[in-house]
């Protein structure tokens, strides 16, 4: 087995949650058992899956990722199992699916929580017998694969709701890894920033301390992926060095923690501070909801009409500031 080298596999972070993740990755890499990786969008589930593959004894075989949420049910079945010519309208030639392409290696199913209930039955058979038929075919194909899956939702809750098969869930979760959201490991943000600057920028690019403070105070609804994209955009947009607080988008700056108690004064302007806090909370909710006002209202536990009224009173734009 390859020795664990965090920089090589991009498992960046020294926080307690990430040390736990690295320990679980090493355990998973020593086995061929199925692994379920759970975590919010953008936490690095595919990166962890690739690391397990690269550290394990299948590293010389293919790593075949498939995002199950990108396909409608019929197309997903064809994508995974393949199909024979004439299996459905438009199937002018036979197609080899990801199961066969992953033979000898690892099949990674991202967003497995989006797999339709009927198709879950066929996945149970794959995990149990490592055999399947192509769509429209009668010949049974056998494969030698390791299956790693990832879910942005908690599958145990979906099992309880009846939207995910319990027999599939228990087969997927022989080994499990839960990735923490970035807001729960903010001490890793400086290391991540340094990592992305090394990857995307010339030597010597860095952030000022006040810019780093803004990033530390932000809640990161998009997790590590959002941070990576921010650093890439700052590098591509600005040539200055260091990059400062004024290079950070204004919408992200609304995630900063405001200081409610003014210093060196005996007066506390309650209404002014209340309005400031209300505006900031609404801006944070809008940012998390990608400026979908209905979703932002749900986040704030408000009626949409109430949110719109507050936005008008506080002069908050209906579209993200540029």
C-alpha cells in the first residue's frame, strides 16, 4: 500500500476531524470492501474516493466515476449497465457501461442518494454477485470491481423515509467515512488557501491577514469547493500581490461577523445595530440560496412575502451585487 502523503492526494487539513478522516482512509485503502462517503456538497467526497483507490491494491486499475444525479432513470441504467443495440429508441449501437469499464478497478458512484428506487434493486445484485445484464440484453456479465459511493444526504434517514432500500444501504456501508463541512474545521482554511495558491498561482502569491480573517469568519455553504473557486477567481482576476480584503467579492464579505457592541461609547444605538444585523442575516441567507428568494425565506423561517418586504425596507437588491 502506498504511504499516506496528504499533499499528493490533496487531503489537506490538520484539524481533529480531518485527522480522523485520514485514519479512516488508510483503513479503507487496505480493504476491498464497499465504502460509503457522506458529506455536504463540496466537502471533497470524490477526492477521498480517488485517494482510497490510489492507495489501495487496485491503483493500477481504472477509477471510474459516475455522478448519479446527472442522469434521468433510464439513462442512468444505461450509463451503469450499458445497453444492447435496439434496446430503446436511439440505441443504434451497443454501449459498454461503467460497470464493465471499471473491471479490475474501482467504480465510484457519486450522489448515490439520487439513484431511483427501482434501479437500487439491480445495484444490490451487483454488490452481492458482481454480475448484471446490459439493458435489452440477456447475457450475464461478470465484473471484478470495488464499489465506493458518496451521498450528500444521510442514507439512514432516507431508509427510514422509505426512499432508499435498506438492503442496498447496508451493503454500501460496510466501511463509512463522514466528511465534516468546512465551517466545522475552519482552522484548516489557512492551509487550504496556501494549497490552492500553490496550485493555481505563481510562486509567492499570498493573502493579507485581513483577507484571511474574512475567509475565517465566512460560513462556506459550498465548503472546500467554494473556497477553491474563490481563490481561482481572485488569482485570475487580480495580478496584485498580496491579495487583500478588497479583492474578495462583496457578497462573501457579508458572511463576516459584525461587532454589535461599539467600543469607546456609552450609547448603544439599538435600532441601528438591529437593522444592521437583520440586513446581514438576510444577505447571508440569499448568498446560501444563490439568491433564490423562496429558498432564502425557508432558511430564515420566514414567509417569502415577509422576506421581500424586509428586503425592500432595508434596500437589499433582488439580484447579487456585482
